[in-house]
C-alpha cells in the first residue's frame, strides 16, 4: 500500500512529487505545465542579440524582438543585453542568464511632457488569432509574467495595445518596486468584445513597459487593468518621474512570457538555437560572397542568397561591413540589393578592375513589425 494511501487512512499529512495530502484529507496536485509553444513572446529570456549587445540609439539595436525608444531626451540612455550573475536573486535561480537593460542618460531639463523611455515587444496578429485565446470573451484570458528590477524604488506602468479594427488599450502597473531587487510580476488579462486580430503577418498586439512617459502620453482618466478604446494621450495613468530624473538610473526585465490561460505557468525555456530561428523571421545577418564572371576589365558579380528562414515580409537590406581582402574591388562598394523578397536576396554589382576576382560583405536584413 502506498504512503499516501496509508496516510489517508491514518488521517495524517503526506506528500509525493505530484500530490500533497493534508491531515484533513484534502489533496493538492503539484502540477507544472511543461507543454511547449505556450509562450507567445520570442526571446523572452533575452538570449539572442544579433545586432549587438549595447547601443545609445533607440529602436531594435540589441536584444532581438525587443525595442527601446528614447523620445525627446536630453541624453539618450544606453540599451544593452545585460549578463546576469548569481547575485541576481530570483531570475538567476530560474535559469535566466540575460536581461534587457537600459541605463538612463542625464536629463538636465527634467521630465518634460513629451519625454519618454520605453521597452516594447510586438506580436504578429495571426499569432494571437491562432493562439487559442477567445479574445472577444471576458471569460477567456491571457497571462503576462516577467521579472523586473529598477535601481530606483517606485511604481512603473505599462500597457497592451491592439492595432486591428478599432485600437484598444490595457494599462497595467508593476506596483511599488524596491530598489535593486528583482520582482516577479504577473498580470491576468481578460478578453473584450471589441478586440480584433486579423489572420495576417502584420502587428496585432504590442506590450510596452515604460521607464517614464510624460503627460502627452498619460492621463489620470486611464483606468488600470481594463480594456478601453486606445487614446494616444491616455496610454497609462500619470507616471512618477523619479527614475527619469535620476542620472544613470537602471531598469531591466527578463523572463517575459505571454500565454493563454488565467494562470502563469513556469517559464518556457527554449534553447538558443530555437530562439535564434524564431528571431530570424524578423532579422538576419547574412554573409554574401560575389565572384567575378567575365574577362579583362568587364567583370559582373551576382549573388543569390537564400535566407536561413522565410522572413515575415520582404526585408530592408543594409550593409553591415565589407570584407577588404586582397583582390576585392572596392570601387563599387557597397553592392546594391537589387531584388529582395521574404525568402532571399539577389545582390549584384559590376567590377571594372582587372585585379578583382571576388568580394564579400555582411548584410543586415530586417522585417520587423
């Protein structure tokens, strides 16, 4: 007879890996949801940073699928992929080794009405439409969870925004954070009959975490934890400016998970290879070699380069760096991307140098939302 059965007969408490039995006879199941493909966020553990690990420029510059915007700042902050250590109590024990991190600049003129620093992540509309969330029902839920740390003790705000049909807004808050302490935040979000998500590859939902937003973006009328028609001037309630007016203040997040259901399950840890493959739908770095074809001084060079994975849409192409190895013609750098679609790029140039037999370059291809 099992230990739990004996305990039940004796009226005493006992436990196993799956079940806890109290001495009053009640049972609690210790269940961890290990189902895959729960997390609608790509790179929520901040592992992948194809573009680099540090930048003072706003936009998609470091951690893939996460964007940092600087608006009307006296001095831009610095966004980074930040390495965690064992002193990062909380997320480190749960297997997180990186965060998305911003260090504030020096805002000498104070907190202006149009000033802002924010993180955001965007999700394709079709990924929400096909997620299993009955988003027009108030009895169906999404759950957002993440770890957050700030060097300044205060409450921070964020919001969810839909874009299809009539845009809708859902403000939330972290609650008062203790300085330099990691805190796990969980928000359960019900559906609303006015929400719309089209079954396409365009932006359907964005999640924003504000470090600060001035009164051009906020209003006391914004109600937390409920959907309302989107108002650009009322994204969240009015925000505290303490973090923003503190030089070199820091803010970071990791372990971002958005899943269908009313309960936050354990974070879905994916391998680096899995996260990279998912991120490459939106950004890829490709190395292209062009070999000469012709004789004398009339060389033509063409490369047809398939992508690692099909991209969300035809990407923009920009030259990252050119290889300057011997016998490379630099007279016509950079080569022009003459044809780009979601599956590959054709890069062509014409060489007039009798010494050139090939050249190579790394290209950045972006198809962000």
